[in-house]
C-alpha cells in the first residue's frame, strides 16, 4: 500500500538533512508492508514509531506519528502526520513509571509499545504450543468499546491496559482459557471488568457507610481497574492495575487487597519469560493437556497423568 507524506513534512525532513529524509523513506517502506508497526496513540487510528538516532547516519532520534485506517482515514490508508526530533532517545526500563498526570505522550507511547510487545510474546507462544488456549482469546477491542468502558466506569483506563485490550479483550468462557501463573488465571472480558469494578466500588461504599474510612480498611480505590480473575466467570479472586501508579495488585474472596510493586508490563514480561524459559524459574511450570496451557504440576492425580511439562 502507498504511504502518503504531506509536502510540508517532506520539506521539514529535507531541511533536517539527508539522514532524516532517508530514515523517513525507509520507515514509509516498512509501513507499506506493516502499517501496525507503530504503537497506538491516544486518538483512534493514530500510531507513533520511534526511530533510534543510531540506526541511520546523520539522523537524530525521531518520533514519527502517522494515521492508519478509520476513523482518521479510509480503510487501508496510511498517512504520516508529524515528525518530532528528540534531543535524546527515550529511556527504556522495566521499572514501573508513574501513570498519572505527569506522564507525557512519549512516555505513554513507550509504555504502550512495551506492553504490546510483552503480550505478543505470550500470544505467539500460545499459538505455537497451546492452540486450545490460544483459540480462547478474544480479538482486540476497537477504540469505541474502550471509550464506552471508560464512560461506564467513570475513570480513564491506564495506558498499559488500553494497549493490552487493543490486542486481546479477554478470553472466552471455555475449558483451557486460563493462561497466567500460578493457577491459570484468565483474562476478563470488558463486561466482566465492568461488573467486577462496579461490585468492588459498591462494596467500598457499603464499608464507608458502615465503618467510615478507618485506617487499615482495605477499601477499593477508584483507580484500580481489574484485568484478570480466577476464571472467566469466577471473579472472587483477581488482579488489577492501579491507574495512578501503574502498579498491579490483587484481591481475594475475603476482601483482602494487596498492591504488588510491579507494572502490568512487568507482569506480562515475566509470564512470557516463564513460558519461553521455564527452566530458569522455580515454582509452577508451564505444561500442556490436550493443547491447553496448564500451570503445574496439577493438583489432581487424573490431571497429573496426562499433563506434559513444557521444557522449552
């Protein structure tokens, strides 16, 4: 497909030097083959690609913003919208970054990219090794569904969760849908996310009415957004992302809620690492039963008899 570059952007890159003009030409060729190479931006059908300054001679680090498909363009169309010259390349790190008001669009784009890459590693492993669990994954959610979810919850969905849900918006309620260690927790679909969140917020209001905001009370915070649970339908246990800090946490049926000092990206990266390099990690190991991912060894003798550990 053809990639449109407005004249003013071509002129800008020409003024910046032959290295920038060549980098843009090379990127356009890549976008023609794979228009989803960039990371999703805040606006629908907008993406950003980071060009490392060391990749091309005489070219500084760049962020190239482009539109792909509806609603910004027609189906299949790609157009470069902006080229930003960076004074330094963004720092990549697996440490959690603040997810609140001090984050900028570049940091959000980096986080979205890292989350997307971590999830794609998991999905690739499932597709190649656990087809039954892979078949249970729902497709990604369109922007309209994410906006509707935010309106229903009354809070903004964190960047990392938006990136995940653009790739996969939960799992189907079928056998083998569980995929996260240690017990095979499943991705919640968006309806389950809304039900779980509203249930926790209702519980918070009841606690406040009965006890007030006593110190140490495990009140659910409005910024906590659920994303996986004990199973697709059993929401008594699960994990959430804190939209203010980027940390993940969990809850159980007793009402206890804990915050774990890690991001959703780290959680997904560690899951991918456990799948790809199981011998490097203690505890539960990935295995297969009839094409399903089962973390084990399983607790029952019947499952143990048919469970095949995955050794990489």
